[in-house]
């Protein structure tokens, strides 16, 4: 169950070619030996915020951290003999698309270390350095360890059960510090040695590198103007005042499996008939009225719709719109009943659908405009509008899909929200 040298890939910072074909070179099977967990430590974030030094660690502590991850984890190693930084990636960790962010994090970290601490990296005169780090939208911790730590810090877990939880399964509390370039856990005691770092995407980590190198602010944070190096559009630059802005909460984003490892039971709904069956399953179904129709009336209309189209196309069109509105309202009601089970971004979509239903009855503007602009299909990112996966939603006017809104047009809205 120990990690051996042949199970580690050493990747130099300067060599991009080595990263090609990594998907075929990584074993998806990881060992799971028993071990004894260490004593919980003070969260490193608290130590940093109080200007206290971090506890010392050795290579074993660093490898212990690696055993808790499924992927997107590496060891940054400074080799004095080569005067170079290398990344070590375990062959027991499988390769995912998120490893591109890991690669970017490694390059930026190696650059910043040498720029900020040049006296520490002087070739053979210096000591070796090992820093565990990871990247991604959230830490790729093994589900088993996630479950163990979740119960270990639950005040309702009996003391005896807590000890069983933290013993074995390579789930440790006293591993080396892990710099995570992405979102970290809200409760710092969950993974005490994890330290939040900037995301390796535009507007975040690259801006630290840019400032270190040129002492200039990223274009994303500079007011848009004639200079092409300025990209931040502000409403007043477009001649807009507060009262001119659209009074809605706006959001656009991608529908993907965020949080699935941490909260595997959260739902990402797919369109199916059962989703809008709520009115048909109630006692006294004819008393349930949505969009001016009962479930019985909808069934009756659907059975006669083709005949109506033949003799009165315009009237049939009106009935179709009314049936779709019924389906939309039924979907809102059904999904609201399971609201707590939905993934965060789908909750936003349901709130938007509910706002549209309420606004239609009042003849007002919906307060919410939160929709998916993109989704992942076959490993590729594409627009949701017109996509086959979302056709059922679009057919009933359910706002799961929305057009992409660029930053200039986003500046025209009063309220913005970011969703995990």
C-alpha cells in the first residue's frame, strides 16, 4: 500500500510534451491500506490569519495527503542539482480534464516562488523543497474520506464512532499543507491543512503572475475604454444610471457535475414526463388548476389537438401554448417539492421558472433571470439553446436554457449572483 518511486511521474516545468498522452499512462486503481490517523491540528488558514508559522512536515506527510485524493493533486519539488521545479503526479491518480488547471497552477506557483524568494532557490547551494498542491473547482478528495471527515466533525457522532471514522482508509488529519487553487471547504476543520489559493483562470491566478512580473493590473479589472487592454465594462461608461438598469437578478453559467463528489445525492434533473405528472397524481385531480386548466382538461385537449389543428390551426396553437404553460407550472410545482434535493444551479433555474409564472399572472417583469447558457456533452462545452438534451425543457418554455450574455450586457442589470 505504500507509494513507490515508480508510481510517481516527475514532470519538469519547462516540458509540455511529457503531458501529452497522460490519460493512457495513469492507473485508475488506487490502494486502500489501513493506517492510523493523526491528531487534528489547528486549521492552517487560522494560523496564517493570525501570523503564526505553519507546522513543519516531511515527505511522508506530503504522500499521506496524496492518498486522500482521486486526481488533480501534485507535488511541486525543487531540485537543487537541476536548479529546476518539477511536478510529481501519482500514477494512482487518474487523469481528468481538470488537470489542465493543475498544470497552470504548477507553472504559476513555480514562477512566483522563484520571483518572490530568489535567495531560496540558488541551485546546489539551496535545500530541496516539496509543496503539495491541488486544483479544480473543488478538492478531489475521495468520497470515503469525505464521508469520514463529515462524520468526524459532526457533534452528534458518538466519541467511539469518531475514532473508528478517523482510523484507517488513508484518511488523515495531520497531513502536509495542501495549496488548493480553487474553492475550499467552508468549515476549516474539515481539512485543516488545506489552504485556499486563487483559481488558475482568467482574472485570478494569472493576475498575480502579471503583477509580479510587470506591476500592472489585469485588463479584467481596469475600466473599459479606448485602450484594448481594458476589459471591465461599467454601466456609467455606457451612459447608464442606476434607474436605467434592468431590475433582475442575472446569472449565466454551465450545467455540469459540480459538487457531485461532495454531495452525490444532489439532483441534476433531466426532462422526463414524470417531472410534470404532479397534477395527475393528486386526489381530486380536477380541483388542481394550473394555467387555467385542470389535469383532466389537458388530457382531453391533447387527445383532440390533431383534429383541432386540421380545422382551426390558430385555435390549436392557442391550446398548445396553454398546455405548455400548464406543463411549465406543473414542473415548477413538482421541482419546488424537491427543491432541497436539487444542485445549487438547478435551484436557481427553478426560482427563475417560478418568477416567470408569477410575473405572467401579474403582467410584470420576473425578478430572476438565472439560466444555463452552456453544458458539457461528450467532454465538450457547447450552448444549451437548441441542444437536444434540453429540448423537452424548451418545448414547455421552462427556462433551463438561456442565451449567453457578455460582460457589456451584464453591466445593464442591477443585480448579479454567482452560483457554485
